[in-house]
C-alpha cells in the first residue's frame, strides 16, 4: 500500500512541488500526496496542487482559536487517510492536540540551520547576523516553534555579495533536495530517535 502524505502550506508551494515531483519520479517511492491543505485563500500552492489533480482544501484560519482550527485540519487529513504530514511553508504553530494526533509523523522544512534563526525571515536573520554558513533543516514537529528532532540539514555558504533574495534562492534549492530525502527516510522507517538525535539507518540496496 502506498504511504499517503498530507501537505499543509500557506503560500507559494515550491516545497510542495518538489515533494510532488519526487513522488512522481520515484525519488520518494511507494507514496502519494493525498491532500494539500492551506490556511490561506488564494495560496499559489493550492493552484499548483490543483493543476496536478491533487485533492485540495482551503480552511481559513482567521479568527479561529488554535485548537479549534487544528481540529478541522486534522479531520481533513484523517478523511484523506494521511500517514505523514509535511509542513511546506505553513506559517502556523501547531496545537498540542495536533502534535499528539500525529506523533513523530509531522515534518517541517525551515530555511536556517536550526536552532539558529527560528521564526520568520530566517535568511534575513542569518545575513544580518553575519554568519558565513546558512542553510536549511528538516525536523520533526513539536508544539514549539521550529523545534523538534532534526532529520537532515544542508549548509549553504554565504557570499559577500549575497542579498536576502540570492541567499534564499540557494537555500531553497537545498530545501527541495533534503525535504524529499527526509520524507523518504521517514516513510521507510529508516531512523530511530535517541533523545533529540535522529539516527538514520543506511538504505538497503
Ligand atoms: C520556505 O523557504 C520554507 O523553508 C519556509 O517558507 C518558505 C516556503 O516556501 N518555512 C518557514 O520559514 C517555516 N518556519 P514554499 O511555499 O515555496 O515552499
């Protein structure tokens, strides 16, 4: 049986597209994207999902209490029989209810080498801090912001002439690569967690 991925997004959806492409070309084998949910009307990621004929739902979050909202999203994921939830530019904190509903089954991608620069505009934070190595992180999600055990990271060297845009673009390229790799590892169950460490078992060829 194919593993079913539920994607939550709020905007552009390039990480969703990278996952969808990896599912299509077999880099994430035996999987399908069961549903894409957005908390924002008009999120371009929803149109991208529709053009791939993937089931979509827009569930506006405005004005709703966190858990009330999360219960609606969890119901949509449940209905779609999602095995794994991938946050792909989903700009909301998850409630303890939601995290408990999908234990160790929620992944997030963040454009920094966590625990440095959590929160918004991570690439700008990195540039302003003056780090020489930026990057991105795929991690399991808990109820804290951009926290949770780290599955994969990729470093990106900062150049003297980088702007937020040029650095973000190079980081995004790495995001797309490591997100697919992390999803594959998690769906294949090729890891164990010791404390905060995610230990990855090699691929059986
Ligand atoms: C990505 O850079 C992702 O890492 C970031 O939002 C962007 C979404 O782009 N996520 C966060 O900052 C989460 N804290 P996308 O919609 O094109 O995938």
